[in-house]
C-alpha cells in the first residue's frame, strides 16, 4: 500500500499538481496582502486568519479539489493506462486507495499552505505599511485546529469529486459537478439546509452556531469515509475504470 502511494505521489510530482497546490493558497495570500494594504486601520490577527480560512472553505477548496481530482484521473484516462495498472499483481482497491490517499495528502498540504501563506501575507503587508500591521498574536493551535476541521469536513466533497473523475474517462462530468456544486453552495450560503450539501460543509465549520459547525464536520468526515468505501468497492469491480 505504501509503495502504491509513493508511486502516486511521484506521478503527481511530475504533473501540474505541485503548481496547483501552491497557486490556490497563493491566490488567497495575495488577496489578503492587497486587501490589508488598502486599509487605513489595523486588523486583529484573528480576523486576518479567519478571512483566509473563509475564502478557502467557501470557494477555493471546492474548486481546487475539482481541478486536482480531474488532474489525477486524467493521468490514467489520458494515456488509457488503466488496463496496465489493473494487470499489475496488486489488488485493484489498493491502487485506487493510493490515488485517494495522494489526493487527500495534497489537499492537506494546500490547507497548511493557506495557513502559512496567509500569515506571511499579513506580516509582509505590515512591514510595507506599518500602520496596518495586524495586531495581537496568532493563536496557532486554534488556527491549526480550525483548518483540520475544514479539511475533515471537506472529505465528502473530495470523495465525490474523485469518484466522478475516476469513473468517467472525460474530465467534463467531474468538472461540471464541481462547478455546479460550488455554484449552488455560493448562492445558497444562508440556506438552513445548506449544512447537508457537501460543497457547503467546509464553510459551515466556520458557523457561529456550534451545533451547525459540529454537524457539518460529522457529515463531511463520516460521509467522506462512506463514499470512499463505496467508490473502492464500485471501481475495483469494473474491468476498466
């Protein structure tokens, strides 16, 4: 299993996954940087870091996952290499699980990058314009825990996107699913039942209502584990993905 996972990570290292993993968090940091520079008064570090987390959970996470899963799937769909992979003396579910593991590891790296780059953007803006330097200190333990919860709540949407990307040879169905899910999550942000929508679960972790945040976390993590299991059972029985 570890060998299969390391192979998948090597494949991603030779693709555009590394660029995506830097670009998505980098765009958030760039926004934070220029948004701070346009202000006349300093913000607390908590507000700065929460703004970055909200942008990530609200929009960049679902769109980043859509792009990442399409990229991972097309590495095999493009050259039609599934037949070769499934002919290897390795159980099919392990090959598919390795792909899922690689995707989740990249998403976790992007989550960490959002946290670190946002802090760097705030510090740099403060150096350039001392009057708007964020005040107070960053509560790193609270921020790490928050991003861990966002990552866990995003497990369901990640699993759904990966299943769609691996199931269809064309990248279009997965792309349409991701864009459509993100669109409805954005336009229905305040919907009471939005907590049950996979693409809204990460941002609902930031809800002021603790019960809503905990529900989003439970549904996102539990649903993600369930959907991953169903995906492995379904795709491993197919002759060709």
